[in-house]
């Protein structure tokens, strides 16, 4: 599964990449600002420890085209000042992955 593959690269990941991996597992479009914001609210309300940090797209890995798309996605998020529109680091433990997979987009 995508979340385990992401964890295999590094135990701590940014929430943008976690969101993309989650969406790829579900076969849904990850370029959904409201979906991402709901996802972050879900993670916070489920007690997952996260640390806010500035994300540099060039350092976030992935394919060039995806990097350009992620850049646009982060640009859109930057128009919001709420905590749910930020990027965070998240420890991808087995328990965290199970909680992530319990998220449902309305």
C-alpha cells in the first residue's frame, strides 16, 4: 500500500505527501484543498502528534510533474491562514496509518 511505501522511505513524513498517498490508495483526486483541510482537522481531532513546518516543494521528492502540481497545491493552501491549511510532519507508525485510513471524505 502507498502509506507503507511512504513510511519505508522515512518514518517521519510531511502531511502533503501523506495526503497524496492516502488519496492514491483510495483512487481519489488529491488536488482537493477542502479535502486536505478536513484531513488535517481529522488528524488533529484523532490525537496524532504533528509538528508544523515550512515545506519546500523542491525538497519533497516525487516526479517533476507531481512537484509542479504540489507547488500549485501549496500555493492555493497559502491563501488560507488557518492551521488546517499548513503542512506538518507526522510519524507514520502502524497506529497512525490505521487512523489515517479511517478518514472519510464527505
